[in-house]
C-alpha cells in the first residue's frame, strides 16, 4: 500500500510540473531578471531618470461616465506630495486615496470614501482608481464592487 501512495504522489508531481512548464514558457522572465551568463561582466545599473514635468500631481476636474448609466458624475481629484483625495460634488461624497503602486504609464490608488459612504446611507462606494497622463489631461478609470455589483467608470480630467 505505501508503494501505491508513493507512485500516486510521484505521478501528481510529474503532472503538476508538466502543467506548470507551459505556463512558465508563456511568461518568460524580463531580461533584467535573468541572471548573467557565466563569465559575463555585471552591467552597472542605470540611475533612475528624474520624474517628467508632466506628472500627475495637481488639482484635476472632469466628469466620469459610468458604464450602464446615462448621467455623468462630476469629479475633482487632488494629488500632491501629502496624498490624494477625491470629491464628487453631485453626490456629496469625498474620498481618500492611498497609492497602491505605479508602472511606467499608470498610477494605481485604493479609494476609501470618507463622506457619503454607501454602507452608511450615502451614494458612494469604496473602489480603485487608475490614472495616466494623456498630454495635458489625466485619464482616469474607476472600478468598484459594492454589494456584489460591478461598477466601472471612466473619464478625462483637466487641470484646474
């Protein structure tokens, strides 16, 4: 009996390895993540480039279009060194943003509504916000899932 268990365990490990290998081949490590070949001198890391003058900091305003709704909602977004916040004047809501990360083109925030929370009788649920510079404008995408309902909104904001 113990031999049967060992054979089954070995078969499971082989099957799992066979399933993982194709997935790993689809997503090879980035060139910077690969170890250097033996005998290859290590390259010096480049200094981080200074932030471009076209950053996301500032006071922004615009409208968000919610998927499935005909009525756009006004939004004001303030981003500075101390943090970020949202205001939805038509809904009488405000939110605090916590930066969750960024990439070369996008910055990701988690939004917690501090005034007008949907779970306290207000109209605004917590969600996530992704922003990206688009020339002089700021493209914004919002996603939330209050009470099991998916909500997606998007818009382009202009500097105030």
